[in-house]
C-alpha cells in the first residue's frame, strides 16, 4: 500500500515535470523540470527494485548530460520563442513519433520482448545480474555500442579541435625541462664598465 | 551491554507501535533514526568552522576566535545567530524561485548521502547493495545548487562562478569516479560495509596509494575548497556564485560545503583507510566508530592544512590537472588493479 502511494507520488511529479519541460517559457526552467523528471524516474526504478539502473540514470543523466544541457542553454541564450513559431508545421512529425512510442509501449505491455532478459534470481544483486547478462549473452551488442560511443568521442574531438598559433600557451614539460644553466648566466662585472652581453 | 540495549530497543518499539500503529511506527522510527544520524553531522558542520579558524590561526601564528565563550567555544553559535537574524536580500532581477531553491539544493544532497555511511558493523541507516553508486549519484546532484545560484542571481560574477563550478565539478567527478573502481574491483562489492570488511587483511590505501592521493585531491576540487576554490575566487569574482546571497541563504551554502567536506572525509576513510577497523589488531577494544571518527578527522585536518598552505590554482591548470594528469593515471591503475585481481585474486 505504501509502495502504491509512493508510486503515485513519483509518477504524478514525473508527469507534471514533463509537462513543465514543454510548457515553461524560460528555457532554463525547462531544463530544470527535465532534471526533476529524471530524478523521479530514478525513484520509479528504485520501486521496481532496479536500483542499479536508478543510480546509473542519476549519475549519467543528471550528473553529466543535464549539466551540459544547462550549460549550453545558459551560455547560448537561444531564443526559444523564435523556434516555437514553427511548432504547428512540425505537429504531424511529432504526432507520428508519439504514436510510434505508444505502439512500443503496447508491445511491452502485451509481453512481447527479447528472450533471455534478466530474471530475478534468489540471492544475487541485480548489479551482478546485469553484469552477467551484459558480458555473456549480450557481449557483442555491448561491445558494438561501446565502439560507436568511442567513434563519437573521437569525432567530437576531431570536429572541435583547433590549435591557435597566436595565443600564449603554457608548455609544462618545456618549463620543467628548463635548467638553471639555460636561464641564468653569472658574469663577473668589472668595476666602472658594466656587464657585457 | 548489548543485551540491555536490545531490551531497551524492544521497549521503545513496543511503545511506539502501541502509540502509532505498526504502519506509521516504521515511518516515525525511520525519522527518529535520521535525526539521530543528522544531529551529530550538523554538530560537526557547526564546529568544523571553529576548528578551521583555530587551526589556520595556529598555522599563521594568531589566536583565531577567542572572545565568545571560553577559548571561543561558542563562536559557531554566535555566527549562526548572526546569520539567522540578518536580512535576506533578493536582487531585483533575480529568478525568485530558483534563487531560494539553490541553497537548499546544495545542502540536501550533502545530508542525504549520509544514509549509506556505515559507522561500525551494522550501524548504518540504509545498508543498500549499491552504496558507492548511491554516493556518486547524490554527489553528482550537488552541482545543481551552484549552477542555479549562479544563474538565478542574474549577475556577471555569480554567473561566471556558477559556470566555472559546473565545469570543475563535472571534470573532477570523472577522476573521482575512476578512483573508486579499483576499490570496487578489490572488494568485489558496491556495498560499503563489505568494502570495509574486505580491508581486514590490508587497508586499500597500501595497494592503491596513488588512487587515494588522486581521490583526495579530486574531492578537494569537488567540494570547491582551496586551492581549487575558483568558483568563489574572491580576487576575480568577488564571491562567485554566493555574491548575491545574504543571511541564512549564504549560510546554507557554507553548511553544504562543510557537510560535503566531512562526508568525503568519511568516505575516504571507509574506502581506503579501513573504515572502523583498528590499525593494529589488538586495539579493537576501542569501538569502531571512534576509529572511523579519528581517520575522518585526520583527513579533515589535511583539508584545513591545505587551505592554509597552497595558493589558488589557475583555471587552465586546474583543468589540465583533472583531465591530463589524474584521468590517465587512474585509468592505468584500473587496468593494473584488474590484472592484479586476475593474478592474485580479491582482497
């Protein structure tokens, strides 16, 4: 009964926050609502006893992805009112995607899913279970996914990397490699003549 | 002693169930446990401010606070009273809601993370299987308070402070997370109690000394402490994201910072310094909670010591240290540890 109550609290906040994401005029508020939604979904995962997924959701989405969202939204100050003007034109596409997701939900609810997904064993934590399944049954998809991520990572670096020549840059190894002999010269100065270079 | 305690607990449970009914009593009992856990934490937060001023005073050959009460012992209470009764100011163009939400969002993660800290065998509020992940998740939420404060104040200084802090915390979270992986590899569990139990033969600080050093420096950066206190670098940003905050709303930021500091000290003791285990076997007549407290105090002292010793980092140096020094070393050490576990087995 308590679990039911907690479920309804979490899902009500999730839905409200999701509406807030698309309804609020201020884009920073939108991102903050999105974060609230993430957090409540993590709470729902905990209720499903999928605490590993909940923790990962919070670490990855709240700790990294949403921080970058917030960063970009704050820095760029995009005029979202301008973007909003074309909303009606994109309505068919949006409806199509929404319908697609709805159909997928239908599949899940009607019990058609991939064979061999984790079933709760007696005394084994679901972290271990996910690890076992990921590294045995789904090893190939897992490795392919990690490879794609690696390619994306390198791609991002390649696309944004540029080394400007006209700025001062600290070269730590050059600084450390510098010896006293390179920098300081001791000269004996004869009185009345000054130091000669 | 434990027999009497058990009897006492039984009486309390019986009384509570009679008063509230079994359903509600579980809730009330949890609240009582939370209060018992958080009261000492808040006490420590209050008094570490005095310790900091006294210790830094000692290092700089001055007295530190010594007027309120004997030896300045009531100074934190005087400070708290001052903060509570000062006027709360709100900048005209600030985002009201987020402006006041931000300090709370800094303090709350620093407090709820304590739920999984085991103080001695069995003495833990929530003995969950993913304790380490829980701590990582909660500490990754701490950054929002600071970004929101920086943005909602609607000032240049605050905004720059908030952005700096976001970049800094995200960067150092990566290296901090990576230092925890060897610990998990060696103990074979994400449960903090089992991590401590795995250190019975040898504290993890011995095989993982470089990881411990990186962990400590990373958490100094995570908690925005000197020499990594760039978000509030007073020389360039006035007070960074706290510039516009006054009275208790800035007090909450300070409490969050100190609570985080104490938390990461306890975490460091649990993960690397053997938690409640005594350094030598025959000393185990001293309760584990005292050992844990001593170890955490040692780390806290180092926090203050660093603050009195080192000048502030430059921003590009900070980023270089995080990404180009700590990240490769900790990645390498993960492989070394994994190889060691493969060859010699777990701890």
